[in-house]
C-alpha cells in the first residue's frame, strides 16, 4: 500500500473504532436472529405473499426457499431510471431459475436535479437522500427477505439507498445500474450554445434544441457528474457486479448483468457458501477505495457530502481531511466531461472502470483485500463483462489505455494530484474541484460581491453589472438555510465572464452540480451563514483570496473585525413546492463537513 493511503485508512479505523464496533454488533445480532420470515406468524407471512402467483406461493411456503427484495427508484421522468420499468420482471425470472423468489418490496422517490436546477424544488434535492434512506428502511422492515437488490443511479438516490441498506447490513445487497444513455451531440457544442444563450445570442428554441440533442434517450446523462460518479463508487466498493456501471440500457449485455445480479444475491445469502452481507462488503477499506476512485477520475464534489453520510450509516467516520490527504497522492488519470471533452461512453470504451481499478491497485492506492459481492478481492473488478454465445462471462480488461486523451496510467497522469481539495481560512472550510479548473484560474484575489440567493446574481449579470474582476459570495444556501441546493444555474453566466478575461470565482455555503467546472468555486463552506458562519459578515468590496494550490480561503480582514460586524439576516424560508414539509430536516441537519444529513445525531 502507498504509505499515505495506509495511514489515512488506519486513522479512519481508529476514529471509527467505537461506532464501527457498535454497528457490526447490531448487524450480527440481526443475522443471528435468522431469516425474518421464520419469525413471522402464519398470518403475517400469508399477508406477505397473498398477491403472488400460485407458483411463488408454493415456493414461499418452504421456509428454506430464499426470497429477495427489490427496492427501486423507477420513474418515467428520470432518463436513467426509466429503464427500471423492465427490471423487476427480469430479476424475478432470474430468481426463479435458482430456486428463489423475488418481490418488489418498495419504491423510493427519485427527483431529477437537471429538471429542478435553479427552481424551488432544488431545495428538496439534498434532503431527498434522507427521505430515500427512510423509504428504503420502510421497504425492508417487513423483515421477509434474505437479500436485497437496489435499483437506482442518480445523484441523491444511490447514497440514499446505500444509507437505507446499511440499516439492514446483515443482508447481502447488490446495486443494479441501468447504464448511461448513448452519446448525443459533442459536449463542446452543448457548452457553446449554453454560453451563447447566457449572452443573449441564442434563442430559447435554439437552446432547447441543443439540450434535446444532448439528453435524448434512456440512461444517465453522459457527463461525469454525480450520477456517473455514483456508479464508479459502487464498483470501487464492490456493490456492483464487476464492470456493470457503464453498459447502456436495453441491450442484451445490460439484461444479462441484471439477471446475474439476482442470481448472485441468492448465492451470497446467509446459509449459502459465499455469505457476503452489506456490513462486510462496506468497511473502512472499501470506502477509502471509493474516495480513491473519486479522486483519480475527477468525480463529483457532492460526494464530499455523501461519502461522509454513507460512512456514518455503517459506523465509519470519514472527514474532509481524509479526502485532502488522499488527493495529494492520488493522481488524476481520467478526463471526462466536464473535466475533458469526451463523455462516459468514451471513458468506458477507453478502458473504463477495469483500467482504473487495475491502476489504483497496482499503485497501492486502493485496497485489494476487501470483500465484494463478486467474492473476495477487488482484483475481480479489473475484469469486463461480455456475452459469449449469449452466456455472460468476464475477461481481463485492457491493461493499457485505449485513448490517452481520456485515460492514462498512474505513472503518466493528467495531473499529479486528485481532483478534490479542501480550502481553509478565515471564511471557514470548503471544497473545490480543482481538476475542472485550468491552472491559471486556480488563484484569485478580488473584491467580494455579496448575494443572498442565486437569482440576485443572475439579475445583476443580465443588467451588465458584473463585467469586472470579483469573487461572488452566494450565502444562505447551506443545509440549515434552505436545504443546500445546487447552484449550477450560475455556471453559464460566470463562465461567460471568465471567457471575457475577467478574474471570477464563487464562494458559497451551497452546492454546485457534479457537472460544474471551469469557474473556481469554494463550495460547501462551513460554518454556513445561517448558523452564524463568517459568510454572514462579509460585505461588498471585502477582498477575498481563493487559492486552490495552497488551500486558502481567506479575507483581507482581521477575524475579530469581521465577526464583530452586524450579522446579515437570512432570507425567509421559502414555502410552496413542498418545501414547508422539510422544515424539520433543515432544523436538524448537520454541517457540510459531517455530510449535511438529518438522520444522525449531532457528532
């Protein structure tokens, strides 16, 4: 192992000793109690399969016949989740083939951040993760299952399913992706039209036409944002079947992988020869592997929130410092849009996750000795799935990149360090995705322009008031203020100003989309303004320094003078669009550097 990777892993183990021990003890107690259906009364159990087909009913009368839960985030609005309409039937047939049954145990909500960007609904986005976790627990709490299959891909959905799965960590859990949509127009063309529209040089019809050619079919959006970063992480943690992440929907190989997931879930149940519960697959080492993959591929900054919350659900205490230190030794070996010009389909064709896994293992930057749903050891994940005469097989993936503009070896990286860094200073602590920002834009010192919501900034841009050097401070966007919405709608306007030659940056206690890049942005700043953080005391004209190279997030002002100023008042909490139902979550949400989660007691 690389000494820094080993050291970070060990300090996570030490930091987590008490909570992890407690978690594993609870999971062992649940396992020792035996399959839930064995404890149900006849009336309870009869209720559980009253509507099942007659053949399933007869099988489910057998107390030794395994029953697998399907928890799905299917809906028609999310392109990535629309293919899941077909999956339950595939999974049930596959379970039947190995003497088991499978039941659709429950659905969970799934909202599309692409639809709600810049809209009131985005204020529900982050907390939808916590709702999904609770909905997953509701689905599994019937206690009638030997294993579980989780159908979800996009931004908050996989973390939410993961947190819910952790509560039932004595069960084996396999995450079943649907894959990315086929590639549309080039990303450079999409970005060009967006920039023209931001400048008023393209019509709304022209913009919509461009967007429809980009987002055009079933599957995940093909940029490397949070959704596709989720899929990378599920591979690196061993919760996918090897190579499952980036196979496109509605293809024979996709369907074969889906069926194989159901069969494998039966194989790894308690009582079989290969028991692999979620609580054993997910460990300190497997979560370090997820962070290594995120850094090596320039993945979404949203996971500096999600991985913390996901870890806590399994008793593992991860801190931002762990990201920071791993980033210093994990080279950036992938460039996928928005960090590069090509999409995830080109990444997959160039070698994809099999190549990334091999590189990280060979360099000692990921742990090989972990349990996965495919068996012991992460080496299995440098293989790729294929169909051989209709039969699903795995072969070794390419040891060399097939496109060095997209993927490179660890000893010839795009950058020596990973894509995510931590910023600290008198304004608090925040995160920056440095890999998406050109080196010449990673340092800026300029006067602050303060906005209390993103609409104020966009209105100032439309009025032509932002043609200058400045650092935009967009505050009262943290979890306690309004649910910590993504501010991706700011990217086109700020990007236009950067292209004009102005020095521009963003500092916010909110989030940016996993697809964001280009403009240097200190995000997730904590303490947030609504909790009395320094951002609540910043005024127009204060000189702010953001330096992604040195990790500075500073203001040219004495801390005592800054904090002695009158504190700005947060705008009233928004109502409507369901936001009033989430007030309790805002009140109890933890800070960004513990995962911004409403489900755990304050650390």
